[in-house]
C-alpha cells in the first residue's frame, strides 16, 4: 500500500506552527509496512485542499489528512473532501450528539458554530473522537481512501492508534513492516561516504540513505518485509558491508553524543557548550 500525508493549515504553511503530526504519521505508517510517497502542506483554502486530495489520490492508495476539522470558518477540510469526492456535505445527528456529549463532559457550553463539526461528506464513514470535539471521517471510492483526522496532536495520535491502524490491518490487510536501522559515522565527508557505498545506495530493498546531523552522518538502512526477522535478515549484510567499507568512521547504531557522554562520565569530567 502506498500513502501520502496532507497537513492542512495556513499556520503550518507559513511556519508559525511546526508540523509534528506528519513526522508521527510517517513513523507509524513505516512501522505498519505502508510506503509513504509524499508529504504535502496546504493552507486553509477549500479549492486548494480539494485539488491536493485529488492529486494525491492519483498517486496513492491511502491519503491521510490532518487539520481543518474545527468549528471556525477557516476549517475547510470537510468541505474540501466533499468537493474532492463530488458529494455534498451531510449533517448527522449522531455526530452532533457526540460533539454535545464532549462539551457536557468538559462542563463547557457549546457554541452554535460547533454544529459545523457534525457535517461530513455524504459518503463518509464517521470516526468518533473521544479525545476532542472534532469527529474524524473516512471516504473511499475507486481511486483510494482518504482519512481526515483532527490536527490536535494528542487527538490525532489516539485516533490513528485506535481507529486508523485497526482499519488498515483488519480491512485493508496491511500486515508487512518497514524496519529502519541507523548507523552513525564521523570523520569522513558525505561525498567520500557516498562514493564508498554508491552501489549499496542503488539497492531497492533494503534502501540506503545518508543525511547530515550534528557533525556526523546518519546512514539509514530501510527494509520492507513480512516480519521483523525477515527485515533484519535483509538489513544485516548491508550494515556489515557499510561497516567494512567505512571502517572506524562508523560509530555504530548510537549517535556521537552517546559514547562521548560515557567517556566523560567514566573520567568524572564535564563539558560546557556555548
């Protein structure tokens, strides 16, 4: 299964808020064996959100949207999803009851604008949100599946773990895993590392990637398999080849700070950074 993530919100697009939701979803999808093709950020504009959903459905089987399910006029995900699927929005009494119950449980008055949260695309399957006032929903057609989750991180995470993941496993047959192992290297430049492992970086499964991080390089080996044992078996010879080719430059599977910290502790020394 191939997936894309769409993070919705002008505050994300302008950098006023950091998009932690997409990073979380990327990790969870990988752990579930779902290949993530692309992550997109789009502002609060119904037409653009709908176009982005349609574009994603042209590439992926699964599209997960976060954000834009609140009760204000700039929360446009519901309308945009309906437009993308060519169906009207539908008010649902059961969702209204869920929203009202959440406000009652919090001992807070409900505004008239919260009625917006009881609307979903007419063909949608609603997903109850016991962690907040914004119901999530799922819409499907021949192109694929779109799941719209609230942007509040703790709500989104709960819904993914308790609703989205079970759906993927039980209804879509997702059972494989994507396992990632990271080796850390220092003392060699990225170009040198790239030359020494160029052939490994052309592999399809597992894949090998390099990224610079805090004066060191992370070499990520990612394997797709039916089980963790199979994934480990794919990764092991590639990791061994990297260690052999880079020699002492490879610290192992821990970052540079970890062994430095242990050395300082053993020697009773301290380090101040300015």
